[in-house]
């Protein structure tokens, strides 16, 4: 991943945390690894599976991902 892509992933993790989701560095690292392996069109699902732990968090994730 490029430095810019990593910075974007980290900023997204910070935004999720600021919105009240329990997204720590371990989850952001998992998301970064997944994002590096997948096509850009799969980024949403990579984040959703690595950054979230409960269905109730999907609404916040969707709003910030958009």
C-alpha cells in the first residue's frame, strides 16, 4: 500500500473511534493488511469485516465510509 493509502486507512479508523466504535490499532492493522490484498471495490467489505464487532455498528460505519 502507498503511504497515502495507509494514512487514509488510519484516519478512517480514528474517525470510527471518534464516533464511539471500539476500533483499536489491531483492527486498523487488520484492515490495512486486507486492503492491500483486495481490489478497491472490495474495500467496504474488508473494513466492515475487520473493523466492526457488532451489527449495531454498521450504521455508523456506513455513514463514515460514504
